[in-house]
């Protein structure tokens, strides 16, 4: 009898509560499309991280600009060569590394600004909220691409760090409105009232109680934001105002063969294929994250 009571007590103890982060990521691989997307994205990320080991050639090397330029795909150069005799496969591999890094860092800047701005506006309310939203409306009235074109044309020789900053500073406006709306909906919830009754400060309530309940929109915005930045950076590099040469970016690889697309088809096909796969997998994961975290 005592043993049965002890067993009942042990088995009836509640299990440790799983964090929202772990819960969402555990649910993502349940669908076949999410598993395939995770696999493809993992391979692309691994290729980018191991670029110095995997790339067969130096992406900026021009061994013979006459004899080795514009070569079609072959065993020596599986993705062909460009008009400067550079190996396209090596440049695509290094382009994955650079494009993913720019997408991640710029999105991190956007998330930080968007979450902070929206959370402060939503929790403060009143005149502060109204003023911050009018400022945000003014920013939203300016198309992001037009704003970036104006900035990058004015400063054509920006470093990668400056490009990341500008991409991040122009990408947080929509997220801040989402975060503000979520904070407005949650700040009068029972758990917030209980925290206030226990004497928690406004800062603690915002950071410890409200922001953890915004994981779903934040993570979804992160995955979609990285995809959007990758496409945006590729477009700017294609126009010649993004990643400077001789650094390899998927956009400037396509731009190198833009004047001979029919004859240099490999210069558009391979970097474009990598970019499409990356963006597609990020969008699939963003949708999977949304479904995973919305399951209460």
C-alpha cells in the first residue's frame, strides 16, 4: 500500500513546462513539406558556412581572362565561368554565405527595432502611442525599395556592414504595427493584472510577461524577413548598388551575365536556383512556424 501511494504521487507530478520556443520547433518537422524545407535550408546554410572548404576555386581569382572566360558547365567548372574567367560554382557557394549573412543580420536589426518600438507604443498607450504611430505612418508612406535606392545611389561605395544597417533600418515598420496590436490585446489580460498586483514593474511586465507571448509573430516575421532581404539584396546587387565587386553575391553573379543571358544562361540559372530554393524554404518554414505557435 505505501508503495502504491508513492507510485501514484510520483506519476501524478506535473511535467516541467516546455518553453514556447522548444514547443514550436518540435512541431515544425511534423509535415513533409517542413521536413524537406528544413533539409534544403540546412544544406544551403552548411554549404555557406563551409565555403572555404567546399569551393573548388577562389571566387575572385581570374586565372586566364582570355582562354577561360564564358566557359559552359564542364567537369572542371560544373557551373561554368563568367566573363572574367571566375568559377561560377565557387562564386555561388560564397554568394550563399554572404546572402544568408546579410539576410540574418539585417533581419536581426529589423526585429530588434520593430519589437522594441511596437511594444513600447502598445504598452504606453494614449498620447505616446498616437504620436509613435503617426511617425510610423510617415515611414510606411515611403516605399522601402525607393528609400534604399535613394540611399545607395547617394552613397555608392557602402561597405557590407553599412548595407546591412540600411537594410535593417528600413525593414521594421510593418512588424512594429503587428507587435503593437498584440501588446494592446494582451496588456489587460489576467496574467498581466496578476503581475501588476504582485508589484511587478512596467519594464518587467513588458519583458517577462508580454514579449514571450509574441514569439509567433516575431519568429514568422524573422523567417519571412530573411527571405525578403535576400531577394532585396540580390535585386540591389543586380542593379550594381548592393554588394560591391569582386565579392560574390547571387545578385551580382546574375548581373555579370545580364547582357548575354541567352549565351551565358548558367550565370542566371544556378544563382537564381539557389536563391529561389532559399526563399521558398524560408517561406515554408515561416508558414509552419505560424501554424505551430498558433496551436494553443
